[in-house]
C-alpha cells in the first residue's frame, strides 16, 4: 500500500544537480574509491547500460506495477526481421525505416526487448508472491521519495532516494543478483558498498524524517530462473561500518571541494599482499 508521495522527484530530475543538488549514495560510493573517480562520475555521468535499464524496469514492476504498463513497452521485431531475412536484417534500410516509425508511435515509452520484458514480469511476479517480500511491500509506504538535507558538521548538501520507505519505520531495497545465498550476497554487500548506501539512506531518514533505529532490509532476487529470493536485514556491525565510511566520505568530499583538489590513489610505493580471507584459506589448507 503506497501513501501519497510528496517527496517524489523523477529519476531524471533527481540525477540532475541543477534541479536536485546534493551528493547521493552513488556519489559517496565513488568518493570511497577516490575523489578523482567521483569528479569523473560527476562531470561525465556514465551512459545507462542494458543491465541498468533492465534493473530500473524490474524496480518499477515490483514497486509500482500500476506504472509499469504505461511507462514501458516491448520491442517485438521478430516478424519484420524474418520478413527482411538475411544475416543482419536490423542493418538494412527497410528495418531502419520500420524502426523509425515504431519509435515515433511509442514516443515517451521506455523500450525493452521481448526477452527483458518477459524476464521483468517473471521476476516481479515471483517477488510479489513471496510470503515475506510481499508482506513488507504491502505495508503503508512511500516509493522512491527524495530526501535532501545538509550535513551539520561540514555543510555538505546530501540527498537519497530509497526504493521504499515504510512509514512505520523500515527501508526496503530491491537488489537483483546472480546469487542470493547468504555468503554470496554478503560479498555483494561489501563489493558494491551496499553498506555505505544503506548508511546514507538511514542518515537521510534520521535527519529529514526524524526516525531512528530504522531497519534496512534487502529483497535480493536472482535474475536467472528460478529467480530465488532471500530477504535480509543489515546487521548492526554492517550499519556501524557504513556510518564510519559515510562520515569519512562526507568529510573527504568537503576537504576536496574546499581545496578543489581531487586526487586518486597515493603516489608512493605501497606494500600489498593477498586479502585477509585468502590468507585464512591458505592457512587452513596447510
């Protein structure tokens, strides 16, 4: 059940700094790598990949199924390709003319291939019928509401856009993954800095909504059949580590912005070894 969303801003406007100023979780994740990577991300935003477009479609189908049909359409060009024939029918003039007319008739729609469209609907159906996920998604909530605030310590403007904020006090985040098992998804939480994303969202909720001790819950769904689903709540250790990294990244951004210096990695020679988990495996194997 969705509540009225007074904080809704379109995805395009949210990512446009001139319309919605502030450093997002995505920006902080780049800063965590290096200030130079953040500056590159800010000045040359990456073009959306097919995987990103598919992920956005899956989010819409799960979180706002009533919007999915009106915002998305499927590109079914098999018939025209069969009629044209040949090894590369989509490279022909006839196909390009057909596609130009098709684009005109579907202007304003987000386009998915037939395979991605069917995949999106299968995943959404699986999530919306999952006993735990469906119950969480049914609670009164706000979908993709934008929160904006100013960091009290540094004056840095921040923003976030949680997938779903349950009004009673919970954040839900949909994650597509290749493997939703605990060991594999725990690795994803570290690799993709989901813990930092979570802390950014939780800080926004604490500051803007005045809600504390809010659980952060992942609904992890596998993109390959049978689309296994696991629901996880980020534990206290991960939240505390995320808070430490959040503060480090905001402070680092403030220093770099003040000096207008955006370094990448240290310039000296640094020692390096195998990771800690690798050491443990090697020791266990001896």
